C-alpha cells in the first residue's frame, strides 16, 4: 500500500514537473516574442526618426558658366551632404534647373572676361577650380578653369579661347595640383604665345599640403604684397623669362 502511494506521489511530481516545464517554455516563448516586438518597434521608430531628421543635400555655392555671347548656359553646383560634392545643371525658362548638360558643350569658366583679357594682352590665370578663380578675381586678375574634376580638365577644345594669349597656370600644393598644372601647360602650349607655371609652394614654402590660392592669401594676410609678388611673376612671363 505504501509502495503504491509512493508510486502515485512520484507520478504526480513527474507530471507537475512536466507541466511546469511546459508552462515555463510557453512563458519563455511569450517573453521572447514580446522582446522581439519591442525590438521591432524600436527599430521602426528609429528608422522613422532617421527619415524625419535626415539632412538633405543642399547647394552651398553656384558657379555660372557664361558663353561668349553673355548667355548663362549651365552652372556647377557645390553640394553639401550629397553623394558627389559637385553637380552640373542647366537653367530652364521657368527658373528651375535640370541636372546634366543635355546637348550642351562645356566651356571655360568666366569666358567673357577671358576673351576681354586676351584682347587686352592681359595674363589669363588657369587654376584648378571655380572658387580659386574667384579669389584671383578678388585680387584683380582674370582667371578661368574647366568644369568637373581631374588633372586633364582643360581640354584641347578650350584652346581656341587662348590662341596667342598670355597664360599663367597655377599648381596647388599637392600631387593632383601639380599634375593638373603639367597637363594644362602641355595642352595650352599649342595655342598661347606665352605660358608659365607657378607652384604656390614656391611663393610660400610653409603652405600646407593641398594648399591653394585661398590658403596662400590667408597666410600672407596682405593682398597688396601678394599682388606685388604675383605681378612680378607675371612680368617675368611677359618678358619671356622662365617662370
């Protein structure tokens, strides 16, 4: 009789343990599902926050390209928070812009002033980018460049605007800048009467790696003195001396 009671008790304990095990497994499953739901909710909420607070690309500088007739035909846009730092777009009649050149051909930057400088026998400075051209303009010079990036951005087709001109090519203080100056010098030499190259680091050995005319201007901190230095280099060029 005692053995039977003992057997029944062991059976009851076993069944209870089994029941508790199943219950714990169920509760554990429900807990995991709840956790997963919370994780999914957090991810979804986070994604929404990301979408709501995402910084959209915006234009921070515009460089208009004007043809020889004074017509605004396209512009290079400097971007912030974009996949590419520069885009090209052409204006539409409604005041908006359409990405890309379409069927337009590229032209040099600041073209009307380039043509005028050539007619006057003034030196035309060729540099690596539009913002650098604008710094030279502020210093009192005519400067130009080609759109886009690359050491070969000054193409042979642009040479017709520099035929018999006096040209000074600027090399920024890095390998890319020196490659640009070398390629541009070789290309323009077939058209211009006088072509010189000046490395900005020759003017200021303390110029940082990658430094350009804007950095040089900040270091010198005296536009009159910087202009005197540049004028001396330009006079050597016009005298057919090695620059």
